[in-house]
C-alpha cells in the first residue's frame, strides 16, 4: 500500500535514467498527477479516466523536462529542480481554478475510486484480506515492473534505450536517433510518475491536498538508485521501505513504549543499514546525466 | 452630510489575519477563521484580508506587512505564532492583535488571546464513541504530540471513560500532519486490532484515517470542522472548533469599541466555541445525543471539569 | 571525396581535400596528430557535415546527412576510440540499430548470434558472441567493430588508427583480415601512424598535413622515409640514438609480487624484477599478461596481495600513491584520459597534479598561481604542446598533445624511477621520436626507466634490457641488442609453446 | 591583467549574466500569462511584488533576511557539486545546525559575543558531522550520497522533533523549544530599538526605523563571508584543488596521490557545515528557537535551486539567493493585495530555473533577434 506510489515513480526514474536522462523532477510530476487524478476522478466519477489523465499530466510536465535536457542540452538536475517547482505550483493553481479557490479537492466516494479487484473474497481483516485485498493500482504497479523489465532487457527498444544511456555516441554512429529514444523514455517516466501521484489521490486516499505528496518523489529516486537502476531492484527497494513503514505502524500500535519520533526514523535508518549491509556500490548508466550533442567528442 | 465612498473606505474597520502553514483552505481552523472574518465583512461591513504562510519563517514578515496595511486588528491563526504575536504587540503598542489557540501568563493590553476548550468537544465525541462502540475498543490518532493535541487526546479518553469504563482506547501518533498514507495505515491497524471508531486530531493525516473508515466501513470522528462531507457514511461525528465564531465575536466587540485587550478569551461549550457536528444525528441515536446534551450542560455549569493533559486525566475519576 | 573543407569555429580542420578510393584497394591516410584525418573520415561517415565539397560513391553524388545514409551506401567505420557499449554482449553490440526481432519487438538473440558466427567464419574474425565487451581484449573489441560494419553490409571500411592499440600478433591477424576483406572486393581506408604497416598492406597512401592534402602516392614505389618526410614536412630520424653506458646499481627491486585484477584473478603472479639506475628496462608482452596490474601495484593504485617492492632500499609495499610518489617514482599512465589528466582542468592545473601541495606551487596551503603559470608556460614550450596555451582545458587537446602534457609533468618531476606505460600509443612519428628522446635523456641522467609497451619495435629500439612478461611472471630477460623480434615473439607467446592469448 | 578581469567576472556571476537575466524575464512572462488565465492583471501583480520588495527599506531588509539562509544552503550544495557530490542533504544539515544552535544557545551560559561564537561553532560542527556521515557512507560503503542524504534529512527532522519534546528543553504550552539567551543572538540592537531612547532616536531616522522594524541581523554578513571563504578554498587552496580534482576525475586524483575517500568526507562535512551555518543563523538571528516540524521547510531544496541558478559559483549563490529571497518574500503579497493565487510565485521560480537550465535556448532566442535586426 505504502510502496505502490513509490514503485510507479521509481519505475519512471528507471526508464528515464537508463536512457541517460536524470529525472529528479519525479516529485513535481507526482504532485501534478495526484491533483489531476483526483480532479478528473471527482468530476467524471471514473477513476480510470482519472488515472489516465494523471499519467498524461505527468507526461506533459516530462515533455518540458525533455525539451530542456534533450533538445537544449540543459543541465538535467537543474531542469529537474525546476520541474519540482512547477509541478506543485501548477497543481495548486489548477486546484484553485477547479475547486473555487480551494487547494484541496473534494473527496471521491468509495465506489468511484480505483477498485479493489479481490474485495470481499476473503473475510475482513483475515490475513489474506490484508495481503491481497489491494487496490488495482497495486497490481498494475507490479505488472508494470515486469513490463518495464521485459521492455528494457528483452526488446529492441530496450536495447536501444540502454545503449543510448551507456554510450550515446556509439548508438549515434549506428544511426540510432538518440533524441527520439530519450524523449520517449523521459515522457514515459513522467507518465509513470503521474500514475504514482494518482495512486496516492485515487487509492490511498480519495482527495488531493498540497501536502499529499511530500517527499515521495525523492524516496522513489533513492529507491531507484538503491535498486541499481533496475526495475525489479527499484521495486524491492520500495517494498523494503513500505515494509519498514508497516513495522513502524505496527510497533506504534503495540504496548512497547518507544518515542514515536524515534520510531518514525526507523524506515530511513533501516534503508541506510541495508545499503551498508550489502555494499551498495551502485553505478548508474555510464552516460547518465550527460547531455548528448552531435559532433561533440 | 453625504459620505463619499472614499470617506466610507477610510472609516471602515480593517481586520486581517495571518494563516499558519496550513493555508487558508486547510479545511480546518485557518479556513474556519477566514469564514469568520468573511461573515464579519458581510454582517459588520468590515474590510478583511489574509496572508498565507508557507513556512514558520513567514509569520514575522506577514505580520509586518499587515501592520503596514494599517489594519485595526491583526489575527495570528494558530499557536505557532504565539510568541511572535506577543513580541509584535509589545513592539507596536498602538496596534491591536489577537491570536488563536494561545494563552499568555500576562497578556499585553493591545493583544487578546483566544483559546478553545478542545478537550470539551473531544470529551463529547469520546462519550459518543464510548457509547457506540460494539467492540469495546476505540482509537485516537494524533498528529505530532504536544499540548494542543494533548487536549484532544485526554478529553477524548475522559469522554470514553465517562461513557464506559471498560472501553479500551488505542492511541497512536503519526508524527506528521501530512502523511495521509501513514494515517491510513495506522487506522487500518487500529480497526484490525478491533477498534471500530477512530478519532483523529492530525490534519492531513486525517484524510487517510477517514479513508480507512470508508474502506473498512467503520466509523471515524472528524476534527475542527464538520468532516462528514469527506465520508458521509463513515464520519460518526466531528469535534468542532468554532474559530469563526470567535473571530466574528472579537470583530463585533472591536466595532462596538469593547475590544477585550489584555485578556485571554476562553471559548468552550458555554461560549459556543466548541461543539459536536450538527450532522451527528445521522449516525448517533437520539438517546445518546440526549445524554450528550446534558453532559454539555454539566460542563457548562462546571459540574464536569474535562481533563486536558495526562496529569488532569489521571485525577479525572 | 572532392574538395572537402571542414571548419570548426575559426579552425579549419580539413582544407579542400580530395580523396579517391577504388574498389578492392587499401588506401592509407597519413598525417600528424590533429592533421584532420579523423575529421575527414567522420565527414565521409556522415558524423560531421562538410563546410564545402561533395562526396561521390560509384559516380553519383550523395549528401551524408547522418550515419544511416553512409551505412546505406555501404560505408562502415571503425573509430579511433571504439564505439562499443561496454556492458553489452558482442552480439548485442553488433546488431544494435539493426536488430533482428520476433513478434512485438522481442529481440531475437539466437538469430543474431548465428548471423554473427556466419560472418566470423566468412572473414576469419573469431569472437564469442555471448562475451561482454568489458571482458574481452582490445583486439577482440576491434574485431567486433569490424563485424559491426560488415553486418551492415559495408563495402568501404574505414579503420581509424586500428593498430595503435594492438599487439604484434593481433596486428598480424588484422593484416590477414584486411587482405581477406579486399579479396572479397571490399575497399579499405586505413588511418595509421605506422609507416611499416602502410608499406605492408596499403596500395595507395594520401598524406595530410595541417588539414591540407599534400600528396597521394603509390606505396609500392615509395620509401618509409619519403612518407615520413612528406607527413611531417622535415627529415625524421627513426633509430633512437643512444650511446652505450654502464648501468648503475639497483633502484627498484620487486620480489615475487602478487596482484589481483578486477575479476579477482592473480594477474601478477609471483613476479620478480630488478631495475637499475641508468638503464631503460623494457617490458614486452602480449596485452593482458599483467602489465597494467604490475604498474598499478608498484604505484600503489592497486592492492598488493603478497610480495615486496623495494625502492632504493626502502620497502614501499602497500604504501599510498602519495608516499610512493614521495619516493621519487613517476609514472606515465597507460590510460591518459582516465589516470593521467583531469580533462576539465586547465593544462597548467594538470601540470602540477602530483606537486600541487609542494613549494613553490603552494605556500602553507595556498596555491601560488603565478608560480604555477610560469612553470606551466615553460613546459608547454619545452615539450611543444599544441596549441601553446596553458589555460586551455586538457579536454580540448588532441590525444597526442594530452600525452605530451603528461610526459612533461612526469619527466620534470625528475624521478629516480620513471615508469612509462604505452607512452607513444596513438602518437605520430614526430611525437614518438620526441618521447623516446625524453626517455633516453632520463637514462643518461643515470635514472632508471621502466618502459611497458605492446609495440615490439618500440621496446627493441629504446630499451637496454628487455624483460618478457607472460601470465603475470617474467619469463626471461635479454639484452636488447642481442635479440630479435622472433625470439621475443616466441617468449611473449609463452616460451614458444605457441598457445595464443 | 586580462585574466584578472575574467576571474573577477567569474566571481561576480560565474556563468552568463545576461542568460540569467533573460531567464528571469521569461519567468515573469510565464507568470504573467498564468495570472491572465486566472483573471488578474499581471502589471498590477508585478507592481505589487516590486513594491513589496523595494517599496520600503524594511521590505529590502526582509528580502535580505529571506535570502540569507538560502545563500548559505546554496553554498552548501554548490560546494558539494564542485567535488562531484550531489548534496540533497542541506535540508537535514540545516535542521541539525538550527537544533544544536538552540541547544547550546539555551543550555550554555556565556558572555555576549563569545556565546554567539560558541553557539555558531557548535552548530556548524554538528552539521558538519551530519554531512560527513553521508560522505563516510559513500567513501567507506559506496552508498550513493543522494540516498544517504535523503534518508538523513528525514532522520534529522524526527530527531529535531524528538529533542524538542524532551523535558527541560520544550517550552511549556508550546510546540517549540525554549528561546536561546540574548547573549547568543546576532540581532542588531534588538533590545535598544524598543527602549524609549531607541524609539525617539529612530523616529528621527525613518529609514533606520523602518529597517529596524525587521529582525535584521548579522546573518547576511556571515553568508557573504562564507561565500568568500568558499570561493577562496575552492580556487586558491590546495584543499580546493584536491576536492575539485576528485570531483572531475577521481582516478586521476588518486594517481596524483590525492586521498579520494578523505576528500569525499571532507567535502561533505564542509557542505554540511555551510548548511548548518544557515540553520544556526536562522535561530540566532530570527527564530531564537526551534519548533516541531511537521514537514520539511525547504531551505535545503531551495538551496539546490540557488546553487544551480548561481551555476555552483560562490558569488553566483549570493545573487541567486537574493533573487530567490525577493521572490519568496515579495511574491505572496499579490495574494493579500489582490487575492491572486500565490502559487504564481513557484511557477515563476520554476520557470526561471527552467530557462537557466538551458542557456542554449536563450542563446538561440538572442541569435534569432539579431538576425531579425539584420534584415
Ligand atoms: N569536434 C571538434 N571541434 C573542434 N575542432 C575539432 C573537432 N574535431 C576535430 N577538430 C579539429 O580538427 C583537427 C583535426 O582533428 P582530427 O581528429 O581529424 O585529427 P587527426 O588527423 O585524426 O589526428 P590524429 O592523427 O591524432 O587522429 C584537430 O586539430 C582539431 O583542432
Ligand atoms: N570538443 C572539442 N572542442 C574543440 N576541439 C576539440 C574537441 N575535441 C577534440 N578537439 C580537437 O580535435 C583534435 C584532435 O582530437 P582527437 O582526440 O581526434 O586527436 P587524436 O586524433 O586523438 O590525436 P592523437 O593522434 O594525438 O591522439 C585536437 O587537437 C583537439 O584540439
Ligand atoms: Mg584522429
Ligand atoms: Mg589519434
């Protein structure tokens, strides 16, 4: 539950950075996605449409990032930071327009949210119920992990994406259109980040508010690096983080009296410890973050 | 003779407020305060405005620029501005100030503190929860532990205790006013552990809690304003805090030249500053509401003194 | 190619150059560093657009807007700096951009592999399609590059300094491959600085100097010397003069040293060696027999598993690179761009890489800019680094000039022991002559020089003694003037057992 | 001589100043469009903002107050960048700095000046260590600094909340700590302003009176000094040489005898100290206390933007910090003045950063105009 939005965003990061474009704009793309998802979901009463539009919104924002960092060889980190200002800015701006000045959207009632395919199959709060009775977004996320993995490592497209991320000049000499590939990857990453935001505002809760996305984008970024730029790796990282949060909640509910602030640190400390545990020498794609210019050497 | 509009403008009272980081649309006390001012505008013809704060560091400058705009009264909304407002008041003796949720040992003459007995409304919703739980377990989720939230927690506990000594109260803090996902996880955990009603005083985290209630088809209790619109079927009631009333009243008395400077105005049930949501009757049976009503009376008459922190709670029989 | 001109900013890299290549011929391009050879070829391959001039293929004019067009017209190019995706397999690299797929874009690696194997057989280019590039030797990588071109049906194959990085054996293989290709009607354009090779394989040779076309000659009727003079524009001296001299006492002593490589295998495996003052000790060997690890071991860049290294009587085993530098050991690293230079630093900053904290360059922690500048200025002049501007970023220098910067720095350290690894890789004869002089000077100052090179000629010309390294051990030491290429070649191949590596 | 001039230029706005200016204009233009869409008059809005920044001495003073921490966090990020490290952790280092400053400012009692110095020293030391942790994790375990610093940010946040809640530090009936002693503050004449003498004197000097309405303090001076220090360290010292070398090619640095791991740790600790200085100054100059944080305050993240707008140059950071401070302070005024959505501010900021990210585009615009003029 906690992990799902992270997985979406992290997958986005994986795609973009495998093509050699750093995307720290995930946070901003998620925020916009969250708002658009909640808004469309509220007005149309169709969560799927909401999810779709959220993806598109994230994608649109990603196009900005793409134009800057691919066409104009911008510093990808700077552009990403810009996205993180623009995303929330635009989101709140739109929110005020659609919800008579409110920065919080009206909430969507249960049956207009992303459905839970396995709802009611198990008896409430039984083990299975807690494990499997999840929102469709959860399954979509897991499915996407597989799809992205397949795309990156089993298809022609994936081979090209990774080649462009590793050694763009080589790809260029073989007549591969670096710009096309990178645009595709960046926009896709925006779409995924948008999904991630919607997974918050359409499944975890059913409305948007300015604080809904606070830091998830960066956690996703960390998860992607943690997962060594691989989809499955990123997924495990996200799940680990989610699990840690679960533990916190569980411990908090038990009698043992640890200061809740100390507890709250746990997920972050655990993540660090795990990284230290299996020496986290993670090196990304060779050309990651390097703008490509024809005729440059 | 006839006043020109300009003169009218000049003679018009001006009141402004500085929101805390929640912003004016926080669906909570900031918004409520603003509604109070708007009402003052409509009914008392007072000119009103607000300044939103994004981080704690904005309070000072916002105060300052409202000072420049020559308002007759400047509100600081939320305890976070407590000290600042006092200092401002001391720096600018000729300017009137007011603050929500803060009581000073000694209040400057040009400043009035307004506090709400959140514990009283929390007590009432606690009582309702205590009466209506089928599982004998109810929950409380706080945002970040602190005096204000303590008021909610212990008032609520007392209410539950009053209703039924044997009902267990699960208490947990989210250490955030924003992390809806965590709020949801906590609420789910509480429902799983057998609680069937959860009360929250945790801002944005509450969204997650009410969401959980919605999904599990359990009850949640809203806070600050009537939150039943978030989930009509699952919000049992809400512990309301009528910041609007307070803001309006002070505006009124200012207009009548009776500004209660130098004092701390306490808004409890008596003053209509706190209450349970009007929509409560949707889920709460009449007889319980009846009991709630005379509990109110007892509190107003001072027959019941509602505890507001651990110490007073331990003394609460 | 007719009247090709290419201008970069205000710099004319190619100035109205003509080049004609016939079917089935090997055409050599000869020129100093930065003469414009690579640029010209990049234009032919569509990587750069010519400022003026046109390209005709089989009579009809084509504009090479990008490599795709070039590829369609049967042009293939093996670049000076290989264009291979390290973490990919050989097969993946070859099919990249022209992938074989099954339903919905799924890669068909099997198909690709069989195709690759077929090509390998046809042209005698043997490679393991499943090996990762990062795990195979440079020679193998070059074969992959050639296969890439053939896989795309190249009829004209451009090779930019293909032999610069190869071992004698590999060069021989390459020459066979080239012959093989021309037999099958392919045309080859080869850029090289090695006149010997031109004589061996090229039919015609076009000489470029400072971007201008100097001459095109029939190789069979010209001499090395002629070529060299045309290229440099002056007399070039091939044989390194050095007078006999007695070698002094031991400077560096290595006792059965063991160093692992990145894959954790003992690359240096119980190696022992003595280097004396006033001698140049050449280390001959086929690439990948532990040369790199040996150097990194001595210089403290790689962990030493066991054994001892003694410098002038002091044990320096397992010391930090800094401490070892302090023991007056300087190194010309084999990978100039990775180890030797900070490409984004100016030339002057690079000139003090090892001495930045020492007087006169630094006074109690503060850099002395003017001292550094004047020092750098001197070296840039003395070592003829082009362009002569110490404020340029090292990145903007040609590989050859980058090398000069490093040599200048290391030699002026005046070390007791100078380690030179592939010091002339990719340099033109003029530059090479220069480097060799520098090494000999060191020796004549009674310093010790340890020369590691894959170029057998270089080793034989420059060294006093030659130690042959094989599988991490020294398999023999001979006097340079009492040996010949074949004996060394045999030793390098493992004492004549003939098992290739 | 010649390159003296250059270096001066670099100092001032390392990078192309006109590009920055044009980016700002474009940012404002986009903001204007957004305002129009929302149905407000851009001209009015911007005049409000301008007036809100320069209208009165105290506005300018506030702009500076807003800029101060951003300059320092910007320097922190920039410094790390120079060593090839991406310090997302300025946020957490800021928190630690502020927290420790408050602890020392409250629990330690020392004479004026000395106390302030001790507080500052303690704060930057602590924050330096906090930063060094990330450096150590990278050097020793190869943990990517981006992850490490992100995690450390949150840990710092909760640590802050935990410490504040401790008995004896938490001021009763509040969500904040006790205030630091006056001896530890860096305000300018803060008490005197409100003595009768001060009031009288200030009446006679309206400008100062206006300025002294703000908690103007020594923070900005500290920020500028730090900028000079950073510039000096990076370009003039052997330490700076080492760090930059490691930053742009650690293999060559290692070959040159530089201890790469040590450099990484040093760099991160200095970066941490810089961000910590921001936190310390915020406490000593403005808030005098730390309060419970429900969410990140964003000083660190804005610092990233500042550093990037300043193209990671020490003096670029001062400029960028002031720009950001101005927008953050002046921008929201359009809301109370004309009810326009203050999100415009983040949109404008975002756009500015966005265009600064792509000088190429700006250059293209310029060339296009030139060509027009030719015709
Ligand atoms: N991308 C570029 N930008 C600017 N100038 C370039 C670029 N590429 C080449 N040049 C210029 O063209 C000249 C020729 O470069 P080129 O690489 O063709 O030399 P070369 O003949 O290949 O030298 P070498 O024998 O070392 O390979 C260089 O001296 C350089 O000044
Ligand atoms: N990005 C660049 N901008 C400007 N000039 C460049 C650039 N890259 C390379 N050059 C120029 O290209 C010329 C040749 O570069 P290149 O790396 O091809 O040399 P090279 O062929 O490796 O020479 P050598 O044979 O000495 O190694 C250099 O003189 C350099 O000035
Ligand atoms: Mg070349
Ligand atoms: Mg070359």
